[in-house]
């Protein structure tokens, strides 16, 4: 039995719990292009700061899906039980048939989210995509200062264009969520970025997640926060956002292949767009067939807690922001341990305990 739009679980959390138990692909991300107008230092596709146009090994020598196949794919996602579709890139607004795909998704009653850098969202573009049926927008922000953001994207002026795009999308009616990606060069600017988002009345979320590149080129792990950076961050004015988030269930599995899936621009199906583990090919099978019969997906769904051997005895598991896709990209093991994430979990646990002890003493 699949959950439909006519059913009303008590909360979005209940919706995803029920879908997870039933292995229903509630949320699917489709990569429409790998073309981009920025060259962000942390890009997981390939090193955009170099002259090479690398691609993920599974996309090599394969053409981008035709617009007709993408439209058909949306029908297959809906048939499998999908309710939410995210279009991403590269930079999604560079996809030549984006508006067409949004309209097709809405015809199928799929909720549409766009993931973008925001630089191409003029007032006219925002109104046009909103009119097509997109309602949610994720925009990445890499600094409070123009020089910080522009250095990271390697494009002068991109900071102001991103801020303008956020405002244009908000004014057009989009529910905008600003994704603040924290790295060594910008974490001290977090309070200013949060303040700007609040002043603009847009939602925001923070992430320290930076992964290796899918094309095998040298990654961006040198941008990840060091231990001293993390401690400074959580002791700072925005530190409460990172402390107190305790995993009380002991569950270490994410939504990969359970409620989430990703599809590359050439049609390779992944457990999610952030987990580079090919599970099928929509140029050979329909998405719903892959979702129900993929050996990779079945393998992931069969995993038990004890299969995550590094997690079973881990003393900081309760504070670990573990994502199997991130661990896979950084270590090559879906059930493995990313040493950097373990360090982050240790810092969060230690700093949380210190804060609790200080409150008790006071």
C-alpha cells in the first residue's frame, strides 16, 4: 500500500516513517544537467576550478537524458509512489527544458523543489518558474561577505547575484530555504548569514558536509572544518544550533533507497543523489522496476544495525550526524566510518557535556 496525496498523516515525520517502512520513494532528486555558471571549490561532481570536464565514472561516455525520457521518468516516479521531486544540477536553471519538466511534474501532482545557486533568479525568471508550478527552492550560500562567497565560487559578483536571487524567489512566492555550507573560510561569518536570512524572512539550514568528488579527482576535504574550527563554531553565538541534537533511537541508517533516490543526468539511479553507488539505469529499465528490484537497493534495505560495525561500539554515536552517502563518497564504504564525522561527533558530545555541566553549576 502506497501513501497518496489524499492521505493525511499527522505529521511530515509520520509520513516519512510510514513510507520508510513500506519502502516507498517519497522523494526523488533528478540531476538535469552538470553544466554550471560557478566553479564552487567543494563541488562533488568534478573539480570545476580546473580545465577538465570530469564526470562521475558511471556517467562517462553517456549522453544526458532526453526531455522526453525525463517526462516519462516523472510518470514512473509517480507510479512508484513518489510525492516529491527535486530538480538539481550543476546549475538547474541551465537545463534547457526545466520549465517543461516542472509543468509535467505538476500535472502528475508531484511537489517540485529546485536546487540552485540563485544567481540566475531574476524577478522574471522567478515568476516564470513559480507559474510553471515549482514551489520550494534551496539556495546555497557560502559567506556573509562578498569576498568570502566569491572566492569560494570563483566568480566575482556571485554573492550579490545569489542574494538578489533569494529575494526575487521569495517575492515570487517560493518557499526559500538557504543552505549555508560551512567550510574553513566562512564559519566565522555564520551569525551574519543567519541574521541576513532572518531579516529577509527566509528559512535556512547549516551543513558541515563536504564530500570527495565523484569523478575520482582530488577532493575538497581540505576545506572541511578542523577540530579547532568546530570548537570555535559551537562555542560561538550560533553554537546552540549544533549542540543538544542527540540521536536517542540508536538508528544509524538514513533514507537512502528507503524513501529517497537520485537519478544522474545520464539516467543512473542512485540510493540518493549524495550516494554514488549505481543501482540501475533508466535507459534500460523503468524507475519503478529499478526501485522494486534493484540488487543494490535490496542490499541496503536488508542492512541491520550490527552491519554498521564501526557504529555498534562507537562511544560518540549519539552525536554523529552520519549520512551513509557522505561516508560512501569519502571512504568507499556505505556502512563504514568517516574519521572526520567521528571527530565532529566527539567535539559535539564534549561541548554539549560542558554546556550541560555549566548550566548545572550555575
